[in-house]
C-alpha cells in the first residue's frame, strides 16, 4: 500500500506567502494614513461616504426612537392610572409643583437667554440641535443636525445661552462636527473680565478641567474670576463667557502657574446651540494708508 504524501500539493501553494501579504497591506495602510494626515487626500471620500451613510444612520435610529416612544407611552399610561387619584386630591394645593412649574420656569429662562444671544447675531447665527456625542472616549465632540446645506462652515464658533461651547471642525452636507472647548486639541484666547489680563484656555480631554497654560505666577488671577473671549483669534466675538477660575496653584519652583478653570457653557447637556458666522467675530478691516491718502487728495481737489 502506497503511503499518503504529507506535503501540500503544488496546486494550493499559489500566490505570495501570508507574511508577504501582511507586509504589503501594512505598508499600504501606513502610506494611506500618511497621505490622508499630511495632504487630506481622502477628505472627498469621507464626504461621499457621509452622504451615502446619512440615510442609513437616520434609518437605524428610527427603530430605537419608535421603541422608546412606545415604551414611554405605555409606561406613562400605567403610571397615570396608578397616580390619578392622588393627583386629583393635590391638584388645587400643589398645582404649580404637579405641573412641573419650577422646571418649566427654568427651561423658559434658558430658551429666553438663548434667544437673547441669537438676537445679537440675528443675521449670522444658525440654531442647531445636538444629535449625539462622539463614540470616541478620548475626544470631546458632538454632532449637530445642520451642515453645509444650511450655510455652516468649518471653523465657526458655537455657543449656547451660557457661553462658548466649542468650534465647528468638520462639516458634512446635512450635519456638522463640533469640538468642545474641553477637548485636548482646542484652545481659546480669553481675557479676565475683572483685570483685563489676556491668556489662552486649553482643553485637557475627557474627565479633566481646562487650564490656562503659560501663565506667569505673578499674573493677577484669582479664584472666581470670570473669563471671556478676547476676540483675538477671529473665531469668537469678544465678550462671550467662557469659563471661571476654580483653582490657582503658584509653585515657586515652576516657571508657570497652574490655573484650573470650569466651563460656564452647558458642555455636556445643552440640547440647542448657536453656530456663529466667522464674519461676526472678525473686526472691520482698517483703511490702508494709501487709500486714506488718495481719499484726502480727492477731497482737496474737489474743494478747489
């Protein structure tokens, strides 16, 4: 009886080895990563994919929303049946509390403050609603329900009724990405409202408060000082509330003081936001010396 050959037939040994394939695709992945990071060649691909996946995203959200609506409906109906007798007895004595009067008052005050902020930038501000937060735990980003089709552009400042929330960092046709001021990659030029001292507020990432970096220990900063935008970056108009100083650590052995701040805006719970146009934050361009001289000469000739 002939022995069965152990070696694999030549028919199954075609093509490069698995190690060679791994090396090839690894090098290809690194090359694409470098090209996209350095030259942003794949940005158009992202735009196309975002347009294609947008209906899918909304369709995937519909079953969950429908299930939550049905669950809330039947749950509310059951609770109302159990509490109906008690509510009837307390309706006259505690009508404001039963109807949620304090909560309604607070919500009305927040909406009124947001409308007041929008009134200052009525020609350029765009109201948006937060859809969801970023799935990446190492970034501080939210996605809103309007994009380039509504006139939103990358780099625009985002605020709520309390102050600065962040900046638009990526725009898609029907949605936009907003990076919060607590993100590690965000920096906002600020000014101390009390003393007028200028500095820069840097985000520290998830779970950490933003800080004022590169600040001299002799700077006039106190706990409780309110920080507002200085307007030097051209992204935010001056005077918008940003944060409040919560801790000042001045170490004689360190070159800079450690200034910990707390954002004043509703970073993690604001549902409605305002996106400001970049033209709002930019001051008018000063008149060039040549243009001013020409205007003066023209005025003199006219008087002659």
